[in-house]
C-alpha cells in the first residue's frame, strides 16, 4: 500500500461529502420542479376563474385583467417565489458540481505523486 498524505485523505472525505450533497440536491430538484409547475397551474386557474367572475359581474373589460391580477396576487407571488427557488437550486447544484470537479482534479494530482 502506498503512503497517502493526510491532505489526500481529507480531500477524499470532502469529495465523498460533496457527492452526497449532489445526490440529495439532484433529488430535491425534481420536488422543486413539481412545486413550480403546481404553483403555475394554481395561479393560472385562479386568474381565469377571477376573470370569468368579473365578466359575469359586468365589470368594464378594460379593468378586468388588472382587477383579476390584483385579486390573485398572493398566488402570483407564490408562483414567482417557487420559480426563483427552482432557479437558485439549479445554480447551487451547478456550483456543487464545480466544487466536485475541483476536488476530483486535486485528488487525481495526489494520485499521480
């Protein structure tokens, strides 16, 4: 068995941890994607219902879209938040991939010593 410096062992441990984080994060992305899609669906359905309701009430057509959007603003906020959370998670996953790549490169350098 060849001698491995303590740094090499620490890098291997860190690489294992990053790998676990990647696995967890990649599974979480699917949950966030579903939540994002559900929030979008809920917002669009509520907006359509509100528009129909306002039309039935006889509100002038020029005001319907603005009033309907105002009434479902909380759903839009929830939708936008889930979209931004999903995007941030994708970026975080990318950063973790870069970290794993750097650790793999350093780990290989130690192997070649």
